[in-house]
C-alpha cells in the first residue's frame, strides 16, 4: 500500500466521521426529544452515549473501501481480521450502551474477536495466545479511559499516531491502514467530545478504539523485523491506559471494594480533586501518554536505545504513587447507637414538652385562683364548681368523659 492510499483513506475517514457526528449531534441536542417511558434516562442522553458509533462507521467504511480496492496487498487477511474483530466488539459495546450486559459475556465476545484476529493473521499458537490475551487486556484498559470528556479520544489519537509511525518505519504499510483511519476518525470526533461534551464515545466507540489500538500493536509487533526492539517499544505505547487500570485496581484493593464496580477513582477523577479542570485533566493525561508513545516510537525506529524506556516507566510509576495519595472515596458513615448526654437531655426535654402539650394541665385544688393572663387558660369546672376530670389516656371520647364528671358531681 502506497502513501497516497494511506492519505486518501484517512481523509475519507475524517470526512465521514465529521458528517455523521454533526448529524448525530443535531439529533441528540434536539430540545423536544421526550423521555423514555418507565422513568428511564432521557433519549437525548442515550443518543449522546452512542455517539461513538459515528467513529466506528467512519473508520470502518474508509478501511473497508480501501480493502475492497486492494490497498492492503498481501496483508488483506490481517487487516480484514482487525476490522472484523473491532466491528464485533463495537457492536457489543453498542448493545451495552442500550442495555448493560454482564462482564463475563463481554469478555467472552472480546476473546472470540481477538482469536479471530490472530487466526486470520496466521500467528503461531503460542504467540497467538499471548497476542489474544494482550488484546483483551489493552482493549479494556483503553476503554476505562473514557471517564472524562475528550480523554480517550485524545489519548487514542496520540497512540494511533505512534502505531502508524511504527508500521511505516517497520516496513508494514498495510498494517498502517487502520491506525491511519483511526487517527482521522478520532480527530474528527474530538471537537464533539471535548468538554462540555455534546457526544460521547460510549462503550461502542471506546471498545472499538481500544481493540483497534491493541490488535494493531500486536500485529505490528509480530511483523516487526528481527533487529528492532518491538518487544519493548510497542507495549510502551499503552503505558497510560495500563497505569490507569493499575491505579484503579490498587486503590479498590486497598479500600476493600469490588474491582468490577466502576466509581470515581480514575486518573481524571483524582486530578479533579486537586482542582484541575476537566479540559486540563485531559490535556495533562494526553501529554503523559505522549511521552512513552514518542519514546517507544523512537526506540522502535532504532533511534534510541531500549534503556530509554525506563525513564517514562519510572515517571509513570511515580505518578501512580502520587495519585494513590489523593483520596478517591468518601469516608464511611459510622452510625453510632450511643448518644451524648446533652443530646439525651435535649431529647427528654423535647419529649416532655410535647407530652405536656398533648395532655391537659392537672386540675387545681378547690378554691384555687385562676391563672393570670398570659399563664395559660384556667381549668374547666362543672356547674357545681368542681374541676373536670381530664380524659384518660385510653382515648375515651369527650362525651363519655363529660358524663363521668357529671356523675361524680
């Protein structure tokens, strides 16, 4: 595949994604979109979550047309497997956006899609198993980055650019087809998902992006010349995604929380707690991702020694350690059954005053003076001058109480 074919595919993916995203944004922001029946989320929010389908359609259409025109040469099987596997996980993500699926089902479909990729690429059994596991791991790691506006889109764009460069430098231009269209598609979608996001990648766009990046990296590494340090360079391109996953797992392990229950403990969430804005968190994370991507690309191109990769890895470890010190969970509420003496006394006074208000005042002795003005109403008396008896606490009617008082008089 020549350079002109790569450029043409990227331009097509850009225009298709921009056109589809503009239409989806117009529909999602329509003011008269009604709510769904049954108290569910508004349809407009559901449409925003499925905005990543525009990236899938734009990238998939441009890549599919290039394959149909024979642009992938002898690597058509590998590129076709990449596109098919990414399409499968994208369809799974779209269903998950509309109706949440179980984790086991999603992992099973991702494993099947990764197996399809390695089988069509013709990898040996041992290498195929490792590649499939790597694809599933990195796919979910990148998908977890979709927790802030524009974050996954920007990081995925930088990572895809690194994969594109590695494919061209390594002499596998056919494997650069999908990274090229992915760069263009994410660039066209970035404006819509930047804060405040009008559209979101959702599970469909996030899993498609993660799978395309992971599978492309695995196949580029398998096709790398023997003299290149692909075994160390290409995994470095997923440093930030893996760091976010490690941060979440360690944090939830320390807090005795379920690792599968998503909450606000990712990179951007912790940066927000130290007063970093949403766009600032996306920019900082993208710059963080650009360092290992650039270093890994230079190492893959034999312009740097593989030992240079230790610098971004050490910096990432230090950043994760620093982020772990930022509290991510609210302190648990300790409902103590004991009450302080002051609160107990106040409660007793309130209870006493409430009971006194509900029960009439005790009858005064015969001949007692009436209460002064402002000191409460005088006790009621019968015609003979005897005080009336208050009704008993059993709730006897007032007529019965009056009859009893008349009998006593």
